[in-house]
C-alpha cells in the first residue's frame, strides 16, 4: 500500500502492467507519491475545480491530484498500455477520474470539463511547448484555465520566466508573461524520474491574469515577437523588415530604437510595437 492512498506503490503498478518506459512517448515517470502530491499542491486548492491532466502514464500525478482533493480529473493518455492501471485508480476514486485514451494534440478536452478548470501535468517533453503556446494564445481571454502547473525541462522553464537582457528571454517569456503570472515552483534533478532523463526539470506554475498586462492584438504580438527573436542577434530594423515597409517609423512611434535588438525590448515595448504594426 502507498503513503497517500490504498493503491499499490507505483513500482509495483509498473511491474504488474509491464509498463516499460518508451522514449518515443517521452516517458520519464515519477514514482514518488509524496513528490507527486507536492506537485499537486502547487496547483492550488483543487477541491472546487476540474483538473485537466495530460499524459498520466502509470498515474503518479493523477493519484497526487485526487488525494489532494481534486473535484474531478480528466486525464488524456496516448499510451494504451497505461489504461488498465489508470482504470484501477478510477475505481478507487468513484466518479472523480475520467480517462481518455488519445493524443492530447487532437482531443478537445473542453467538452468534458466543468469550470473552474486547472491544468496539471508532467508533460511529454516533445509536445510540452506546443501545448503551452496553445493554452497561452486562445482567441478569447481569459482562457478556459485558471492555472497551469507544468513540468518542463529546466531550460524550457527558464525560458518561460526569463527577463529582458537574458539569453533565455524570447517568445515563450513574452507570451507567458503577457497574460499570466509565471514562476518556477519546484526544481527536480534527473534522478527524480524513472528512467532519469539527460537533463534537470522544473515545475512552472502559471496563473491566468483577468486581462493582458498591456493591450495588443494576440496574433500581431505573436508574429512580431517570433520575427524579432528568429534573428535575435540582428537589429530590429533588419529582423522586422518583413512585418511592415515603414518598420523604422513604427519602431520609433513605439518608443523603440530601430538599432536595438530583440532581447533588449520589454514586454511593454513589444506590446506598443504590436499596436503600431496593427495600424493601417
Ligand atoms: N504523468 C506521469 C508521471 O508523472 O509519471 C507520466 C509523465 S511522462 C513524462 C509523459 C506521459 O505523456 C507518458 O505517459 C506518455 O505516454 C504520455 N504522452 C506522450 N505523448 C502524448 C500525447 N500526444 N498525448 C497524450 N499523452 C501523451
């Protein structure tokens, strides 16, 4: 029996269900249920919330979320081999765990969730950034989620919370910090996972702001930032040449020197520039 519920320890679950980790699915499992409960606690008070979990695997974080009192968990897992193990958790927490065997990039979870909704996941690294960008760039704001509590490679986590002037500062920092508060809440060494990945990891907690920090059109901001950081060593008048024929004038109107480089520009500066670029 485990420390947090009446289910078997995760090492036994993996043995019983023959869940050999597959690299192609980004499978690095967390087997310490005290750690998964600690990650679940970082997601905030779950008792009144539905929680969306991507990639539950053998169910370590799922059990953490449920034992910490989540009202309901919707877990989307691509690996069919994990479903019997997850079904045992669903049986131990009647009516509180819904399982979908599918690809998180294809499934629309909203049909199955009742607000307020929080997202918590030890993400497969190959789709983590893509999912985060999707969750940060919906057409409407506020988004469907109140908070995101997500495991990333340490280097990606640092890009999310990075400040201007740092090497890690770029599109991810700007998209995250424009409409959310983002902070690293737990750092984890490779040995926390089975099998251990090559790099360290970190849990990032993002809370959705009711409104963006500065006004801007989401698509224009996203496009401008992507172009600026695509050639981050170049001056903005060169890297943004393709965004508008009179880009130098628009940069000046936004209070930005055309000779500046992308990593020198604050979030407020990029939002001002996106507003200038959106003008006819
Ligand atoms: N949550 C578990 C844990 O903490 O031990 C497993 C985390 S493991 C890093 C990532 C999980 O995501 C694996 O179970 C993998 O099968 C699953 N996965 C990979 N690609 C997926 C996808 N496109 N959609 C849903 N799940 C996926």
